[in-house]
C-alpha cells in the first residue's frame, strides 16, 4: 500500500510541475487572444460542469477497466486540449468544445487519484499523508510558474504548451508501480441525497473551500495581470503561492494528526480574511507578491486539515461513491465564484469580498 502511495505521490508531483507551468497562464493566454473576462469565467464554468458530468463516467470506466487504464485514457484528451488551445487563434474551433476536452482529462485523472490515495493512505496518519500529497508537487513545481512565464515571454505560449506535454508524458511512468484492485460504483440519486443528509456541514464546507481555491489560484492571478499587464508577474505570484505552501504543508500535515483539525481551520480562516482585505486595498506590485507568499502559507491551514477530514470520511464510507458525491459541492463552489466574477467582471476586486467573507463558515464548522 505504501509503495502504491509513493508511486501516486511521484505521478502527482510530475503532473503538478506540468500543471504549474501552464494552468495559471491559461486565462492570461485567452486574454492575449482578446477574449473578455466574462468569456474566460464562462470557460471555467463549462470546465467544471463538464468535470462533474465526466467524473461519473470516469468512475464507471475505472470499475470495468481499472484505475491505471483510466488515467492513461486521459492523455489523448489532454494532448488534444493543449494542441487545440495552442492553435486557437488559427483553428476557429469553439473555445468551449476545447474546454470540454479538458473536462474529460481532469475527471479521468482526479477520480483515480482520489481513490488511490483514499485506499492506500494510513488512517492514523492521514494528515501526514495528505501533507505529502500537497507538499511534494509544490516542492517539485515551486519554480514552475516562473519557468512557464519565462518560456511564454521568450518563445511564446505554443512552446510552453509543448514543454507541458513532455512533462505530462513523464507523469505516466509511475503508473507501472501501481497495482489494480476491484472497484464498484453504486451511486444514484437516492444515495446522493442520503450523503447530503449524512454530511450537511461537510457539503457546505466543501462549497466554501472551492470558492476560496478558485479565488486564490485563478481570479487573484488574473487581477494581478490586469493590474500590472506583465506575464512574468503571474509567474512570480504562482511561485510565491507555492513557496508559502511548501514551507508549511508537511508541518501542518503532521500536527493535524495530533491536534484538533478544526482549530487549524479557524486560525487559517481568520488570517486569510485579513489577507483578502489587504489585497482589496493593496496597490504595490511587491506588496501583492508578499501577500501571495502569506496566502500560500496560511491557505495550508485550511487545505491540509480539511482534505484530511475528507479522505478520512471517504475511508469510512464507500470510497468510490463518496468521491463522486464530493464532486457536487466542489462544482457548486466553483460555479458560485465564477458566476459572481461574471457579474462583477468590470469590478473584479469585489470578488475578494466574497472570498474573504466565505471563510467565516469555518468558524462554525
């Protein structure tokens, strides 16, 4: 089990490096092609609705063909997505069709990863395991956004996408060390409703956590780019978030196994509310970078304990069904933040208020 867990870490770390070079720059790339902010936010709504739909498909496929084949199936969709995205200015293909290709590959990666981790993690040291799941990719990818920004500025976005393809291919190698095991999918509308009744506080908390995550890693970098009109500034923001996270993730993972996880959630929420207020009033570029480091640092106080709680719940339940159910509040949280961003596109800074106030929920969780 530990061997498979470490193989999952390695796969996720290489994938994280590739993703750190590309993902943060996708909205900036679309802005460079003269797509408007509202179109970009609709892009993310389509992406996450697609993931919700294809997550169930990924589960069904995995139950018949196994987790390894499910992850391998993502690659044709991933490469098609990156290729069509890189030629978007010439191909004339619908941006939202390209987006759905991304939805498929994300679903066929994250469903198997969640199941692998939940099944192979140590229930008594789950905080430590979750810490490694987040810290190792962050460590490997710490300079990914800066490297990605440098490639985009020097050679163009097409070469950035090509570099990502090579790394994504390398991420498939650890799959050879992962054994298959039987899966069963028994999810239906009645079971989803029963999950909601069984875990109402978790359902709401997952919505809040995803409002915060999207505001942190998508909307904040977009705001920085719009403010300073500098692609490399996005690389600095991404690397700053990673530096803050790496310094703290393993420590919090270990401590969350020994201390009350909810205390970490409350402390992290309090600090992050203050940081969003500071971002709202901040104006200086270096202040934004410093706030990004602090955000990466204290976001761990939410991310690691909360995900430890999630995987612990999954291990005690039917893992495969719980993972599919989880995608519902995940998607709802993302829809809320992007719908708000569409409404406030001309005053995007006001989304910081939503991100900050939403953390209040963790004081009662």
